C-alpha cells in the first residue's frame, strides 16, 4: 500500500469490521468499556508491525476510523486500552494484539506462548497479575477483504435447493475427515473444501439420496494448547476463534472462493449445506485463558460473568466461558455472522451447538429470548433451516422440545430409545412407538411439525453405528485421559465379542441389527440424520469421544465403501431413502393422532401386535414385548389411500405377523433381514418377519400407486 498516514480520518461506525470503499478501508469495532483502541498494521508476512494508529472517533461505543488508499489484503489487528480490573470483569491489556471479531479472513495461526495471556502464568497472584509482554508475534492477523463486488451465490434463488423439511435427509460429516483417505483427490486438496466439491464426493451423496449435508464447525478455530502438548489436535473444531472467517486449513489455496465453489456445486446437485456453528462460547476459555480477541476488547460485555464476582466467567457450556447474547452488540455480532455466511457463501441452514445456552437469559432459558426472537423475525435467516442442540450443562439445561416454532431439535431420546429397543432392553416398546411417530409428546405443540424432531442413531459425538453393535464399553485410551472421557452409557451391544471378531454368527447378527436400526430411522416420522460413514460400516475402534483424533480413527475409511459389505449397506441405505421419498405417509408434514379415517375403518395411525390385534394398555406395559406393527394411512396426490405398515421384530426368533383388515395386495418394499429381496406383491393376511429385523409393506385402497 502507499505510505501509511500518521493518523486516521474519522470514518464511520457502521458497518462493523474492516470495509473497503472507493477511497480506502473503514475500520469499526465495538467496546463499551475501552478508553482507546489502536489499529495495528502489518507487513504482508504478518511478522512486522508497520504502523499503529489510534481510532479517532467513538460513536455509540463503536470506535472507528478510515484509512485512505488502503486496499484488500492488508493485515491488521487491534490493541485496546482500558482498566485491568478482573474483579470488575475488565481485562484490558494493550500489550496483547487482538483479532477483529469481524475478521472475514485470517493470516497465520496462533503460536502458543505465555505472552498470549493477559496475566503472568506463574504468578502467585494468578489472573490478578498483569503481563507486559507483546503477543503480536504469536497472534494471527486479520485480513482486509473486499466482499462488495462479489454477488452472493444464487441470490435470485433459482439454483438454491430449498428442500422442504418433510423431504429432508441430513448427512453429518467433517470437511477434513470426509476426504483425507480419498486417493483419487490430489494430496494437497484432501481435507479441504476443494475436495468436498469433487464430483466423486457429491456423487456419493446423491446416490444415497442425501438432500442436506451438515458440516462440523468450519469457522476458524484454535488448537488447544494442552492437546498439542500431548501430540493431539482439536479435530471437531468446537473452539471458535473467529465467527466470520473459514478455518484456513480447509482452504487448499487460501482462497475463500473454494468454499463458495463447494457450496455452488452441491447446490447444483440439489444438496443443501448446513453448518454446525458455535456461538455459545469462544476459544478464550475461562478467566484463566488467553487474551486473543473478545476478552481484550471488552470482557465484561462479550461474556456472561458471575453476578457479584465478575472476576469469574459463567460456565454453562463446560468450556470455561459463555457468550453474552443478552448484550445487544454481541447479539448483533452473531446475527451479522449468520447473515454473512448465508449471503456471501450461500449457506442453507445452521445447527446451533448447545442451543439452550443461546436461549438463556439472566432469568434462565427462554423460548422468547432475544436470540430466538431476532432469528425468527429476520427476513433472511428465518427462511433457512434452523436446528438446535437443545441442552447444555447450565441450570435447567435440558430443553428438548421447548424451542420456538421454526426450529428443529436434535432428539437424543430418539437415539437412546431406538438403541435400547434393538439391543433387547425390556419394557421399551412403548417408547419406541413414540419415537416412530415423531416424538409427538415432546414436539406436538405450538404449531410444530414432526420434522422438528431430528432423529439420529449416531452423531459425531459418540459411537458410530458399527461401533454401536460392536462394543459394550468405550475405548478412548488414545485420547490420553485414561479412558475417563466420553459417555459411559452408550446403549450398545457387542453381540458376543468386544470389537473385531472372525465369528461369522456374531458378524451376521451385527449386520442385521444395523439394517434394522437404519430401517427404523428412515421409517420414522421426523427428520432423519445419517452420520457420515455409517452407510459403509465406518468404525472408530470403540472411541466415543474422538474430538482430538485428527487421524485414521476419525477419518472416513473409503476402502470400506468398496467392500461387498460396504456396497451392500450403501445400496440398502439408498433404498431406504428412496422408499421414504416415494411414500409421503412415512414423512408426513403433520402429526398423526389416530382420530381421522382416510378410508372407512382405517385410521391415519394405528398400532397392532404380531397377532393383528390393537395394542392395549396391558400390551404396552408388557416388559417382554418385542414385536410391533405400525400402520399409517393417508391420501396421495391421486386421491388413493396409501397404507404403509412397519413390522418390527425385536426378538431373536422369526415371527408370523397377522395383518388387520382390510386385506390388501401388499408390496414388500423393505426387508432388513434380506436387503436384496426384490420388491414383490404379496397376498394374504400373514407375513413372516425374521428375528432382529424390520419389514416395510405398502398398499393402496382405491385407485393409485
């Protein structure tokens, strides 16, 4: 850039961040308690500070200034001056270079050093001490970007998939883990957005019938010091450093266009992109953590602090701090971030990590919190898919079903109920029925629909599907915590051997159980979510907390997809998704209550035992009940009554199911015990269902089909 002036022009307090215009770059940053903020400019390497200029104006607690003739690509950071009074919640230390919370790109990585801390680490006064070492050499730098001439992808909406919730099938995956073992992708592109946009990856998703890929966090995040010291890495990415910048490691050539291209190519294939986002905490951790950005700019505004003892952060998240979304400027930052990912990158939705935290006001969790209200009224964000993880470790932290209309929620009761049924637990048949029908007792209120329940058997946190049928205990020794981390109860069953085995009988049962569980998932009301790799038998060797395993433990083993077992399971999953797509009564848009008759004597939903008799209270309460027939009916687009029966046999023995009237010409469309069975038309009132399996039958009353 030209010679740097010795002072900044006043500039504008809006928009926040670094914004290019025809005359230079405007810088604006919020702090309610800072006395002064300096803009620090760096050479292209990011190693040498070339100028330090005080932001000359402060308007409504926004410090701002304009740098004439500056251009995109400039590297910068901030230093904030103010009181260092931890007991009052203030931790200003101008010796620490701070990353702009609105940085849209980042140059370099955090290089761990004691200088990153605002206090002297070894002082007997702990965080009440003050550290005067300069942290700039250890800090990444923000990059000025010029987003204005780049039109958001698919702004006119013509190429956005816009998949209705009732047709949505989610595939949870990790950008890095999904492609690290792809030999057909150039080595430097593996694990990046460039690899995600490869035709082979998109073709795999499309063949399965996936409508929406949900990516683990892609915001720039911090590598934990304690993990690096143990030779491990933060793999999942729930440790956000910047809410606007993509993780640099996921860009093979450093260009953000790589992410935009991946989104566009997925959209062209009809696949939405949902991001797992972490706005509940930041990577700065507790009051004993480093000073990297928010803490040094305005600790008392950005974080929730203990009332009456503001030295300490409230830790509702289990990570040391909790972002203060009750503050209007902090809420604005989160909303600006979400809109940016939609308008610049074309993102179709968000899964909010620890969503209960985001809805917690000082009085507790509130479905009408400022965050939820802001999202629901926003003309851009309210049209996107919004998914919450409805729990945290704070008071009243479990809020499944209590989110406002417009939100879907991860349903862990679905996961646990289905696992318990198929491993053979007594007395869970009634709970399984509730999960199959969309968990209406949880979600059927305030005008919500079955899709509000995101049904999953497995997710990134916990066992894979293969491990659920292969291990009774967690095996997290590689995490370096003496196998004490992760869930202790996984509702799993190894079926006779812990882990790998050559016993053909055990292997056969495991495969049957996996197919039965998958059939249950895709035949349930609600939104199904498949963990990436479950369609191929991916294993983590029993590790149910692989957050720090950026290696083969976590990465997708694509060699499994080429095995006969892997190919068979993929084909079966694709068939399940196709059946769900072809029979709308399986993915209905509203809850069924057994009070309407699509045809005379045929209720919209009804439950029977294997004898074809309606379920009685005694039957529901039978602890040894292992068999169930769920029949659903509804009119199709042609006016015919579509009837689908799901026959579930959770016992080890084969069972004859007698179907209640009317007698139809049934089509057996799914048989989890015989995945290659051709679709066939069957006559009669009785059907044999193999042990540990599920069958889907479809028929019509009247013309149609």
